[in-house]
C-alpha cells in the first residue's frame, strides 16, 4: 500500500514524493518538539521556503509525466 503512494501513474517510483513526505514528517516533528519544549513554534523563512519549493517542484514535474 505504501509503495503505491510512491509510484507515479506510469509505474515509476517518485523521489520527489519521498522527499516531500520526509519534509512533512520532519516539519511535524520539529513543530511538536518545539511546542512541548518551548511552548511555541516560530517557523523560519528557510523552512517555509523549502516546503513551498518542494511542492512547486512536484507541481512543475507533473506536467512532464506521461
């Protein structure tokens, strides 16, 4: 079931989906850790830029899939 999530429509595995999933899990972990230890979370501009860039890469790459 999880391997199907990482497959594109043409059957090839997608490394961008794997990277996006890792970034999402890492962001959630840092968010929860910061809230538990400090009481609040102030995301950095770099982190927000990374998330937007990765989502943009996936959207841009989708045009070239067949």
